[in-house]
């Protein structure tokens, strides 16, 4: 019974007291008591399920039963089939275990590396979000999440439900993927999230996707951190022949100029090299892009000649 499980982890208190604990407190307890990880997760989900049931009764038609304080205190989540980039390749999020190492990125420094998962947990939701994404070179994927999972898009963290057609997502290979559509359906969703040590981010892709994974956060909402994302991407590109544009200033001086119709940013293209600047001249990103992909973006009106 649930009462017995709560007694086992008396350090977290009674059921009522447990429900008030933040997710971070639970994760810290798991790290300190790894042999009892499954027990504490079970208790956490007992409390979570009880609150979901209570909220579901009060939820208005068409609204998520886990909105408001519950979603902020507990978790943002993905469908169990969602693939996570781990040190051993892609793995369904429902099968990730504490101790697995997943690809993560530090929002502050831009450093990328594998970090251990400290917890995996699941929650039920009343609505499901389908996000169709294209990598611009003929590959697409569909990510399935709840409303509030944060994706890194156009320089900030944005909830799944607030993404729009044209939103740019940051991929693990340093390129960008573009949201094609976002659809919210009144379908029940059993979803999962991870807590990732140190940087609290990871990369995911759809279960049938042939594209790279995109960058997501494990907090809802993420805690803001100072970033120098564009500069980090520039530094990373210096040692990556597949991404380096060499002298980005030369690309800006000599490249063809376009205007990004979605963001208003200035796009400079010289051969397969692309540099994107904000209207006030700050670099957003740089990457290598096939001429065919550039032509496709110009043809569909995404980039318009200046």
C-alpha cells in the first residue's frame, strides 16, 4: 500500500508532506539513496496520480487536467516512444534508467557532452501535442509531448504548445530544424521525462525519425541562465569541417543577402556557407547548407532576396 511506501522513505515525510516536495528534492533523495530509487519513484507517482485525478474532475472541457501549479511543480513530458540520444545510441525515453548517460548541452557555456540521468518518471495527461518538424533536406519527424515541454527555439525556451510553423529548433549536429505544424488533440497521454545531472537538458527525436535529435530542457519552465549561444556555435564550428564556414565576416561581405521572413534576421549565403545575423548585427548562428536546401528555402519564401 502507498502508506507503507511512504513509511519506507520517512525522510520525505507523509503523503501530504511528500506532495509539497519539489521534483528536485525527490531527485536529490534518489541520488543519496539509489537502492530505493524505484520505491521513491512509485511514491512520487502515487502522489502525482492522486492530484491528476483531483484536477481532472475540476478541469474545463478542452483544458489540460494537469495545468497550473501541478505542471510547474511536477513535470513536462514526452510520449514513451520518443527517442533520446544516449552514449549507446538512441533509446526510447520509457526505457531510460537512472545512470544512463544522455547527450546534454550546457545553456550557459554551450558545452556539449554526456551526462548521467538521475531519475526517470511518468505522468498522465489529458491532451497530446504533435509537433511536425523538418530538417530542410527532405527529412521530417513528429515529436509527441504534453503542452508544456520546453524546446530551445530562436534563442529561448518555448513550451510545445507555443511553438509555431516556422519556429527553429536546435539540433544536436548544430544545424536547425523547422517546425511545420503544431497540433493539440484531446487525447490521453502517458508521458515521461528525465532529470539530467548538471545541465538539465537532453536531445530527442520522433520514434521513426531519420533526422537528428533536437534540444529540450528537463525543467518546466527552465530556470533562465546567461548564454552566449551564437559564440559557442562559432567556436564549435572552427574544429568541425562539416559546420565551419571559415571567415564568417567574409561570408557576410561577399555572400548573397536574404531576409528571413519568419524572424526578420539577415541571412548571408556564400556557396554552402550560411551566416545569420539579427537586424542589429549580432550573430545568431552559422552552418553549412546545401545549395539545394538554400534554393528550397528561397523558393518557398522562407528566405527572400534583399
